[in-house]
C-alpha cells in the first residue's frame, strides 16, 4: 500500500482535477494505493465536493476533517497518522507538483536505499514576485536555520514507515515539518522536479505565513536569535566604554558645557532598545516553551471516513 497524504484548504476549484490525478496514480500503481485527504477547516466547499465524489472514486481513500484550520503541517501530520502505508508521500492539492513526482518517490522508496525522499525544485512557473520572495525566504532559511535544506526549498516528501513513526512521535508545537524532517536524519534522497503553474485558485502561502514559518524555524532549530542579542550586548558594552572614555577626556579638557548630557541620552536610548529586543526574544522562547507544556494536540479530528474505491459505496 502506498499512502498519499494531501492537505486541502481553499482548493475547491481544483478538486475535479485532483481526483482525476489520483485516479491516474491508482491505475499506475495497479490499485496498490490510497489517498488520504485532510480538509483543514477550509471555508469553501472542498469538504462537500469530496464527500460527494469519493464514494464513487476508482481509488481507495480516507477523508479526514479537522475541527478548524490548524495549518498545513498539522494537516499533513494528521494524514500521516491515519495513513496505512508502509510507504507514504505528501502532495499539495493545487497540483503544482507533477504527478510523475509521486511515482518517482515510490520507485526510490521501493529500492530501499533511502528512508526519506525530498522533492527539490528546479524551475518554478510562479509569477516573478513569488519567485523572488521564495528565493529570499529559502536563502535566509539555509543561512540562518538549516544549511542542509536544498537551495529551492522543500514542499513535498515521501518516507517509509520507520521514518513516519519517528516523525509523528515528535509532538512539539510551533515548529516546522520540513525542519523536523532534516533534524531526524536517516538515509535521505532527493528527486528534482519543475514546479508547474497554478491552474486554479490562489495560494494561501502569504507573506505573513512565510514570516511566521521563518520565525518558527529560527526559534525551533537555531540559537541564532539569542546569540545575536549576546553579540549586540557585547557591542553595546564596547560602545558604552568608548563613550565613557570620550566623555571623561572631554570633561577633563573642558570640552563639555553640559556634562554628560549627550552621552547619557545616547546610552539610555541604545540600551533601552537593546533591552526591549532582548526581552522580546526571551518572550518568544518562553511562549514556545509554555505552549509545549500545555500538551494540547497539534490537531483535532472532527470526522474520519473511509471509501473502499472502485465505485463501491462505503
């Protein structure tokens, strides 16, 4: 059994094309295939259309409905938990990844040389502003968080059951699934592909979501923020000593009419800003620690249905 996990959010316009692609993958795998579709609190009619179409679909499927929008990483984790395996892959519902990529994933997993396969992007067919934003984002990610990430970033992956079990056992909050994949290690392979243009709908991957993703990655997988504050503190101390020396020299030589005014203002402003930055960064770490101590689940399943495939009603 090869399980394909697909998070669904604001993809109503691409449901028909998605179902046709899944039927083709099932045929290519001679029926040894299941689709695990996870509706992540989508506000459109995705859930309604899938409920109507899956009972007569030619492939085996699971339809997982989350109680609200938990985010794509939580939806993928929910799909991996329910998938039967023993081989698993993740694909986006917008179909910007070619279906052939899933077949390549399956072939490499069956070869047994890798525990996890990541899809690395070659060319992108996105609009140029999106390409620029994505390029900057993944450059920052590679240089500030994890250098092992491919230059074009990672959106899709496949893995065996051993890797899946370890991945879903990591219950930390405010992290990133891609970061956890590379943190886990194991034998890793790559499949290169060209990303296709989006045929329907609009991407929910906004600038604010990218920023949150980068911050979560930085705080979860790097001590860089704390080290930057420490470096700024050392630089501030050096600046303070320099200013104190200049003020003392000017005071002894009669060069200051109002003793200590300029140096005091500059020093207070600098260290006030530095303290605010340090408190903010410590607050980010403390908040994330507090979130993990709550032990709340990363997702809540409102409904789970199975469809046997082959046009047979459940």
